[in-house]
C-alpha cells in the first residue's frame, strides 16, 4: 500500500517552504542594507584632507617634510601592523624655530610617527647634532625613523582579492599647544619623496604610493587651560598592496569550484542510485567545512564576513539543498509501487534537472551580487 500525505501535511510543508524563503530574503535584505552591520564607535576625532581650498591662518609656521621609505618587512595582518624604516627630512623657517626654542625642543622631538605601535622599540635618530642652516636662512634636519606602524583600517571585505593600505603618519606632538594646526603646518615634499627597492611584502604586489596632508581633529584639549579641542597637521605616506588575482584563485577558489562541480553534477545520476546521490553532498559538506577553516586560520577575527565567506555560505546552502532533494527523491521511490517506478524515476529526473539549473543560477547570481554589492 502506498503512503499518501494528507492535505494538512501538504499545506504545512508548503507553509514551511514559504516561511523559509521569506526568512532568507529578509536576512539578505537586512545584511545588504547594513541592519546587522557593526557600528563604529563615535570617538569624536576626524581626519580632514587638506586641499587647495583649505584656509590657513596667515601666522601659521610651515615645515616642509619629505619621506623616503627604504624598507618594509614583517607584515602581520592579525595585528594590523608592519615594520618599516625610512628617512625623513625637514626644513623650516625662523618663525618655527622660535616655537621650538620656546619649549627647548629639537625637531625630532616635535615631529613624530603618530601610528607607531611600540614606542619603546622605535628609533628616531637625527643625522646632525644641530640643524643645518641654509643660505636662505632656513633650518634643515635629516632623521632616520624605524619601528612598527599600525594600519587603522584593513578592509578584507573582498578577501582573497583584497587591497591593503598601510599609512606611515607623521605629525606634531600633542604634548604642547604650541604646535596646533593654527600655529604650525606640515607641508609634504611630494617632488622628492619616494620609496626604495625593499618595500615589497610576500604574498602581495606593491600597487602604489601616495603622500598627502591632513588635519587631525582631536576630541580633547589635553587639559591645556582655556583651549578648545585641538587640531594638528599631519603628513601621511600610504603604500598600497594588492593580492595576485591568479594566485588567490588557484589557492582558494579553484578547489572550491572543483568540489561544487562534483556536487552540482550529482543530480545527473539516476534517481534510482539514491544511496550514491545522498553520499555526495554529505562528503562535500565536510570538505567545505575543513576548507573554510583552513583559510580562516590566517585571518584575524573580523566583525564582518568576507567575499569568500559569502561564497562558502552559498555553497553550504546549495549542498544542503541537494541533500534535501536527494532525500525527497529517495522517499518518493521508497513509497512508489513497483509498476509505477519507471514513470516516477523519469519524473524525479526532470525535477533533478530543474533543481540543478536553479542551484547553478543561484550560485552565479549570488557570487556576482556578493562581489558588486557586498554585505555590510
């Protein structure tokens, strides 16, 4: 005797499917509109890029600053830091020298790396015991800096095809109100600044270098009497690195593609081979878990999902969907009378083909959407 589901059971099944689809659509909408995104903490600071329209007080003392980045090494994505050695040259006029003399400071004590990680492990060594005097009356000093620098933002949303930018930020010390942005300004020497031959890091290709000027607004006055929140001039050298697309594809994408091709080909097996069909998604699911855990060990804990995480999530859904499909076809065959099995197998094979094409379309559309409209 064949088992026939009741109307109530069929209605409950359809309702479950509709609710599942609506829940999935709601989750995708919430993620892509940023409903689940981690909100940045409002620290109150702000970095404003200096443009030709930026207004400076007429009494501001300019300090011309250039950088030559000699060496970059020991890149650590988990700590968002990198070690670097560079030479910085500074040139200033008599009006800025008066500010230094007012506090009895030297230029290397006033202009310092802002985003250094271990101050006790950093080096700031001037080349000259006293600044040189040029023929035009300006002062000149050359300083070698070395240490670890911190990248405040490393965007891994498009991992493994990410672009990493490391800034080397120099600015005036905040321990004195004599060097605020309304009194002193760092002017980048873009024509002479540059990089050496040893700035490449393994696994990445050097993509570009830029030197820009910023005004860093702070949310505090550091306790100075009758002072508003202070702002300081900064110069940033930013080095951009990108992953090799071919290497990333071969190392992380190609194995995933092969596994999913095996999964997507499984519906081509006849519905009568139910035992073989069910084994393929189960094995593939374990393989996907181990593959994802493998690359995740090289990444820090992120408050968002990467592009590759999203691709794996789609692969999990497709693998689970095929497993459910094979369970359904197996149960159908088990409850079908022997004389009706050929017709039932043909019917189930057509269902397999339609579902196979649907899963392929889901992967193609989903991967494309995840690349151009990443989750927030």
